C-alpha cells in the first residue's frame, strides 16, 4: 500500500543482529551453491562431445547430471526463501496490508513450515545414515555411484531452510507488529 504511512518503530539491535547473521549466511551459502552449475554444465558438455563426436558415451553422465541438478535445486531452496522467490498461491496477497501479510506468514511458518521441515530433517537423516552404513550404491546405471552423499543433501536442505525460516519468522513478527518489512539492505551485510 503506497499511501500508507511508514512505521517509525526501529528494529531492535538483537533482531537486526540475528536476521543479519542468518540472512548473510544464506546469501553467502546460496551464492556458493550457485557455482555447482559449473561442474554440471562441464560434465554435460563433456558427455555430449564424447557421445556425439567420438561415439564414446560415459557411464557416469546420467547419474552425475541428476545428482548435481538435484543438489543445486535442493541446496538453493534456502537462498530462494531469503530472496522471497517462492511462489505464493494467494491471489489476494498483494491487497493485504503489511501487518496482515506478517500475521499470515507467522501462522504459516509456525503451523506448516517448521513442522514440515523438522519432519523432513528427521526422516531424511535416518535415510542418509542408513545409506552410509550399508554403503548403498545406485542401481540406476552400470556406474553405480555411492548414494549417501546424494541422500545427505535432503537433511542439509531441511537444516538450511530451518535456519533461514527462523529469520523469516522474526521478520514476519516484526512486520505483524509494526506494519513495516525489514529490507534486504537492513538484513544482509555485504
């Protein structure tokens, strides 16, 4: 709402310290994850050249490509949450006031997001641990890579989302209380 007066309530130093630490970590780690696209592109390029120019396909390209793509997608989810790029399905969202948006987000994070991420973390930690203990190998291709690093991405993703979710919950509480969103400039230290 462009005509609404801005709140003069300044965020507490503790709130800023916590959200800055989390948001800076998520910004930094999300940019690191983005660099995983380079080995994915290089491996796929190598496979295409080997297959079509030299008629010598690799055993590892298929497994590596789906594992790398999944890693980029999953490990980038917390960065996407930080940037507010997840899809909102509520067609009325833009009509809500900042306070209402903050309240809705507080409820959504508390009732849906955190329980789902905690359950995902606990279920996937057990799966990754069992995979490591048994030395599980993929049955998809003849290359048969080990699976525990791939399966460990899921609990790591849940953990990163829980961390960023804590910052988002704090920012939502602030918005619900003051009618003002914290800006990226306030929460990410460059």
